[in-house]
């Protein structure tokens, strides 16, 4: 990562006695004396927001890229109704940037409940209120918004890097329940010629929903299945849930009890809640020994050939506790055979409908943070983070030289070093496609680069057009996973009438992988962002409000269609750009478009993207799986003004040790006397041997084709 003189850029203020969260990796930060920018009034930090100044950040949260006009709460929540009036989703990402002329960032390292009132109570006021004043507050300065993000990444550490195969298309459902069903999905893809790199195993692969077990009745030949699919370029990705089933003779349960690895209640007994398997205990992920113990159990599946996992229900989700259930049942018993009044009726109803994830459960739970007893409620946002850290730390030992795919539902800043996230149980709603688009840059700001939403939508039945549009956007998301709930219609691309159309967009994803992977790696290694709002690179009266167009990496701007029954959309270009309209992954037209407002046609048979001036898009050939991608030969579509420059990163997609040095090929195209001069500095380990350049001349609007052998 590039070094920035940090002393001038980060100021730390400590209040009370903060709990160590391990969100920050940078030591020796200048401790501030007088609080700058903010005013501390009572228990709140306040800041006057100037008119029209955007506030960016908060990672996984509802609403827009500009977070002004709502109140957000950092409290990881298992809530599947992501409507705009919600205050929390599954994550707690306490980093914002106030985009004034001299922008500054705020990171509040506080693991409990924290609110960001960003112009909700008063339009022009930012009020940040923790429940207790035990926190570290960091103020970050920088010349640009991106500088501040990069400084933040130095503070909180570099982003997780998945294996390259995790950029392939991934298919999931709750659940593909048997080995036959899994084989049928693989066959569905291969028979239709649709690329695929992973199939997900949801909870039903386990024996009675127990972590680190396999139901041998449904998967008698699990090991062979894993090997056979891997041979075909498809990996199986099992889910791991936070709760451990209470069942005698179940090794994880027995070890957890014997080793004192489970969360306890206020009386000192092991805390019991209920999730999918019924009664469970929760591993104390905030305890380093428990983390180590749980982490090593991933080996059970890795030894069977598994290379990736998704960690779920780790807010943690608690459906009920035996105590709450007994109280609810008691209410029913009491009223049995009585003519109950309205109040009693609603009391009974609420005791069941509101039994999930009650605050009181989190207050009952207690952690042993390496010798210190801490109430779960006060460190709630660290739980999912530390489950993923348990896995990530174990993988460093179990696979010291290779990357493992890992992502989580709940998260806190710091977890981005160990894994990615998916954004939980969204719905098959057009508004959730738009929410997905808007959320990606905010997640990137907070370090979560390998992330994505359930493509097609999780709950509710999707429609073919929604899935098509979602895939058209999703092909730019690092984590491209189609996942859906148990009660919905089939959502695999071959389950719809126009399979060929869905297929061609998935193929385009594969053709784009060399480019997108390279952009991802550059963002990860430079502490930058893969998805950026336009306002992070451009400044004019319009870009500030553009929330449905995004910059992807250094070369591209995308303008996804996210509404039903549309055959195009309005696009704003902050400068001249080259429109690439794809008909399929091999066929495209190039059109120069002038800075300004346009209506651009884009029905479902077409896909549009824009190349920025002086930049290049690399395209490869599609393949059935990432393992078959030909990385030796690429096409470069360059939008040439006087100079065009592109940095292409490559590696073997697998090594844990990654750095830019020695892995980048620099291409420079200069137009001199109506002639293109090409300079190429090849990376020593490059497998790229042939570059077919398609040079679009801005002035003449003509195309020159040049074959470049490396
Ligand atoms: C949770 C997850 C979802 C999964 C389901 C069953 O709702 O968010 O992705 O399919 O649990 O495991």
C-alpha cells in the first residue's frame, strides 16, 4: 500500500474507556487535544451541515449514496425487510465523509449502538450519539474524497482479496438439498453453455443443521461430488451458521462446553437461544481461544476439497430464547378458554410476532474477552466480524499460501481484512436493485470491496426482466451470486424463457474478468475504491446528484437500467465518453458521446457501458469457468485523445502474497502526427502475450486496429 504522511491526516480522540475492537491496525496516531470540526454537546457530537453538502459513507445502510436526510443506527440487525424507513441492516460501518470544499472523514470506533442523525431531526445538523461515551473518534483529512478513503484504509487495514475464481458467476438457492439436486444445477448450466464457477450449499447440507457436519443421507458421496465438480470448474461453497446446535455427542457442542467456548448469560450459565437447528449455543468469538477453536473446524470441510464459505446468522440472529418462549406460551395458557379483551389479544400476538432478536437477549449474553467479562449488547457489532475473523485467521494456517473465499452477513469495520460481505435478505424488488447500485460505493468506502447483493432478489418471486437487469448490473459486482429463498420460484438463468439472453450477459462477465479483476486488485492494493460515485472524480453541478451511475475502476462508467418496462435510460456524461453498446459478449458498437445529458437506448438485448477519455477497457474471451479463461490474449478498446493510459494487473489468482510491483503491465498510447505510438512495459510474470488494440480516435471518430505481440 502506498505510504501517505499520516501525521497530518489523522487525529484520534479517546473518550472514556473504549473496548478494544481491533478495527484499527495503525499504531501511534497523533492524539488530538481540542476536538476539531465537531462540538461535543452532552453525549452527542454535533456538526452544522452547510446547505447541499453531501455526506457519504455508512457502508451497508438504506437510502442513497448521499446519506443526508435520515437517521441511521449502527446495530447489526437480522431484519429481512430492507425498506427505506429502517435504520439498521446487518452491518455497522461507522465511517462517513463530509464532502465540503475541504472534506473530512469521521470514524467512530464504537462497537455498541450508535446513531447518525444526518439531517433527520434538523435538516442542517449532523448528530452522532453513542449509547455510552467509551469510544475512539478519528478525524481524517485529505485533499480529495478518495484521499480520505485511502487514509482510512491505512488506518483500518487492507481489504480482503478473494481467489480469482470468486469473480466467476455463482449460483445459490436455499437449498440445493441433495447431491442429485446439486448435480442437476451443474448440468443445467453446462447443458445450456452458461458459465458457472460455484454452487452454494445452504443449511440443508448439514446433518440436522449442525455446523461442520454433512448429511450423509443426502450427500453420501460428498467428497466425490466436490472433486467431480471442481474438475469441471465448479466449486461448492457451504454455509456456516453462528449458532451451534445443542445436542449430546455432537463434537462441536461437546468441545464448546468442555472448553468453555460459548457465550454465557448474566448468571454465568451457557446462554441458550434458538435458530435454524432449534436450541443453540453461541461461540464466544470475542474470545481468542474460542475463535481459534471454531476456526480450526473449517478444516473438516476444507479437507474434503472445499475452498470457500459464507458465514451467516452472525449478528447474531436469535429467533427466541427458551425464557421468552415460555413467557409467550404462558400468556396463551392464561387466556385459554377466556373471552379475552383487545389488549390481551395484541399482547399475545406481539409476544410471538416480536419474539425474534429482542434487545433483552443481547443484554443477557456475556463474553469473556480474554479475561474481561463484557455484556454482549455493548459489543454487539463485533460478533459477526469476529466469526469471520475466526475463519480468516484459521485459513492463514490451514492454507498459508492460497486464498480462500470467505464472506459474511454481519460485519464491522476491520472485518474487511478477513472477508467480504453479501447484503443479506433483500427482495425481488426493482427498488432493491437500485439500493444495490447505491450501496456498492458506500461499502467500498468502508473497505468492503468483495461484496454483492443477492442477484435476482432473495425473498419473493423474481421476474425474468428483473433478473436480467440485475445480472446486467451484477456483472460489474465483484461478488456475482444469484441467491433466493426456499419459498420462491426457480431463479437459475435456465429456468426462464430467454435463457440465451441471460447467458450472453453472464458470458460477458467472463469476458470482462481480466479487466474487472485487475481493477479490483488495483483498488485493493492501493487502498482505493472499485466502485465510486461520480462525485469522487468529477466536479460539476450535476454529478453530486448522480446516484444511479457509477464509476467502475479507473476506466469505466456504468449506467444500469433498474426500472421495469424500460428500453433505455437518461445518462449524464461529465465529459465526453465512448459508449460501448454490447449485443453479446463478442459484438459491440462504439459511439462517441459528448459531455452532457442523453437518452441512451438499452433494451434487455443490449448492455451499455462508457469508457472514459484516455482510458481503456480490456476484453477477453468468455469461458465456461474461470479456470478456462484465456488470459494470454486480450482486446483493448481505447478511447484515445492525445494520450491513453492503462495499467493492467495480473497474477495467478490464487497466491496470498500479492503486490503491484512486478504484476502490472503499463500500456501507453500517444497520438503523434496522426499516428498512434504504443509503449508497453510488460510485467515480468505476465501471461498476456497478445493485445489486439481497437483505438477509437476522439478527433476523427475512426477506429484503428493494431495487433500487439508481447
Ligand atoms: C438467512 C440468510 C439466507 C439463507 C437463509 C437460510 O436468511 O440470509 O441467505 O439462505 O438464512 O440459511
